[in-house]
């Protein structure tokens, strides 16, 4: 692996890396009925990270196929694909484009960018934990990462909900996004 030391981290040398779909999971968590959590993920996506000479000038892009949403419940998945939520026929992609790296502390970086869902774009702040770099048995250079953020789904036009007799709502406004993955040198 072609690495360099930067602020006590062994980072990959500058270059473009693509998300390794087989070793990356783009997941989310929503509260259901105010008492439990429902987890889901997206099966189809592509993304790149351009590691800059100065790591704080690096950038990332991600495109998710909205119809690939999966929560383990076909009925719920169908509802999420429909007009009450993602409206995948009208808005087939969810995208993220970074605008800057806002800073870092140790192996954690703050990545700021534009998230677009249903043609609504909002700035989001992602916490990215750098997991390290290596070379797989086939000679492919890679590095790992974990990413988390929380969004207000209603800010993106995902406003469907149902009031509960006991108070509260069926689906939380706040959605936690968690990504675990690897990126390979292109």
C-alpha cells in the first residue's frame, strides 16, 4: 500500500478511490412507534473519494439508487419506495457531494456536503472515522471508513406520518445514517 504519514495517521497517498460495494453498507435507523428502531440499507450505490495531497482538501461523491432500499419487510419497502416517502419513480437517486472537510481530530474527520433526496438539497455534516489502509490479497490498495450523521427527514419532503393514540407518531423525524465501508484505488 502506498501510504504517507500525516498528523500521526498512515493515510493513502493522493488519488481517486471507488467504494467497494461488496464491502460497504449504507444503512439507516428510524424509530418506530416511538419505542423501537427499524434498520434498513440500500443495496445499489456507487461513490468515489478523491484523497488530496492535503487530506483536508479531499472530496467525496455518492449516488444511491433509491429503489434499492431494503428493511427486510416487502410491504414496508414498497411503502418507502412510494410517494409517501422516496417516490423512486420521480426521484430515482439520492446523492451526496462534499463541499469541504471542516476539520479533524485524530482519526475523525468532519465532512460537509450537499445531500439531495427527492430533489431537495440540504447541507449535512458527516463524522467520518478513518479505519486505516492496506492491500488486499489481490494487490488492490484500499482503506476503510465509518461514517455517521443524523438528518431530519421532513426537511427533505418526507413528511408522511401517523399520529398514535398514545401520543407521538409512527415514524421518527430524525433518521440516523451509518455507513461502514472500504474504498479501492481506482
